[in-house]
C-alpha cells in the first residue's frame, strides 16, 4: 500500500534564507494535497489557480500532474528538459527541478511518512548547522542508495518518465456484512414429549 512522501521544495532564488527549504508531504492519489499555483506559490489542499499537483502513485512514485488548461510547467533533470504535457503523470526523482512561472524549485525526496501536514519552512539555522548538514548529507546518501537499489532512474541519460495513465489506487475493500441478528425469544419453543 503506498504511503505519503516527505519531500522538500528548495527555492533556487529565495527572497531570504528563511524561504529556501519548504518541508512538504505529497499525499497518496489525486486528492487535494500538495499543489503549486500559476505564480509558483505552494498550496496545501487548495484548488486556487493550480498549475501542477504533486502526489504519490500506486507504485510509490512521486508524480507531478498538470491539469488541463493549467499554465506551462517545466521539469529539468541533468541536461534534459520536459514541457509537462497536460493530463499526463510525470515521475519525479530526487533533485529534479520544477519551474512554474518565474519560480524554480529543486525537489528533495526524503522518503515515506505516516503523517500529512501543511508545508512549513525549514528554519535557516537548522539548514546552516554543520551537524544538520552532515546528517542531511548522510540521509540523502542513504536515500540515494535505497532509491538506486529500487531502480529509480537518476543518471544523466535517464529520460523523464511521462505516463499515459498512473497506476490506479485500489479502492478500500468493503467490510463484510454484519452477521445476522441473534434470535432471542421470550419463551422457549415447545420441544414435545420426551421419547422413551
């Protein structure tokens, strides 16, 4: 069963150090969750001028989805560029760059999580501490090893995966019907005379 993904969206031209790393969660399936609007602003569970959605597919991949009629969105990956087609899921991998309007963001995939929460800024002092950077680098290295072992394309010659249809999320199974009620009678049935 797929789980939400913890990611960071790194603003590549932040107006201040406090607005560089945005901690986010991509929810499972195409339901309102993490989105980016036409100005490049990150939204949470909003339908306002959506340029693209970020969500998790049934095969646990981070998906960027551009709805029909949405403004242009670009994905860049080590020398390759894709104009995201409308209504076609695009598989994102760690360190892909997404461009909406003038906003350029690098995606950092941290792994699955059990919680869903609104985006929040990573305090600049946490990102600037050498011990935090060492831990982040070690975590990124470990995540890269895990993703590489799982066959996620991250090399310079790997194409950007555009799908005609994402794997579908299986619906939750229906609970079994309740058992029939227990027959409780006021008087026991007459069982007749005893046989000798």
